C-alpha cells in the first residue's frame, strides 16, 4: 500500500505539477469495490479526474480514449 502514498506525493509535488496539470485517470483492472475493504479507498482518486474500474485490461483502452477526448476539447 505504500505505493499509493508515493503516487499521491508525486502527483502533488510542486516540482512535478507540470506533468499532471490537466487530467489524471486512475485505472483498476478489477472492481476495487468488490474486493477487500482496504482496497476501497484510493489516495490517488483524490487527485484524479476520473476513475475506471472493473473493465479488465480494456480499462486502459477506455482511459486512453477518454484522455484523447479530454485533451482535444
């Protein structure tokens, strides 16, 4: 679970904000809400524009398509 802290720290670091100025989409292969209760809370979600969960590896394709749409508008 420590990786969550490292990720959110990176997303909120003033020196790295230029990398994450616009959109962040968090992707989970499985539906985290059907899994163990400790997986229901994500620190990255606090900083995310959207969360995609439960679509398997297709979630990455969905996220990429949505990211393209967001950046194009």
